[in-house]
């Protein structure tokens, strides 16, 4: 036996109006979605940054070990590491503009 009520049956138009915020166009839902997407991207970028920093630290450690090994090998060969001497570049001759005629 069906129960009789005084309410009218719900239709599609009443469902739409019941699910939407009455004060606006629903833009705030889009804003919340965009905020969530940006937070996800930020967390991915932070993880990416941490991985890159870890990789740089590993490279620095390896370079330090290489320098230690080079110094140990030079000491074992009784060779003192020579400091690098940078030579100044020779001055270039200034070319004169025009025609050079030899007599």
C-alpha cells in the first residue's frame, strides 16, 4: 500500500535547484577544484626538487672522493700536486685599417 504525501514529486528542475548554491553561479566550486589541482602540482614539484637536490649532493660527494683519490695516488707516486698556473693571453697585434703597401 502506497503512502500518500502532500509533497509534489521531485523533478529534474527541482533537483538542479536543490544541488546548486542559491547565491551564485557555482564559480566557487571551480575555484576549489583549481586550488586542489595547484596543491597537487606543488607537491609534485616539491618531490621533484628534493630528488634533484639529492642528486646534486651525490654528485658533490663523488667529486670530493675523486679529488681525495687523486691526491692519494699522487702522494703514493711521490709527486706533489702542482698548482695550476694560468698564463695571460699574449697581446694581439692591432691591425691597421686600410691598405698596406710595401715599397
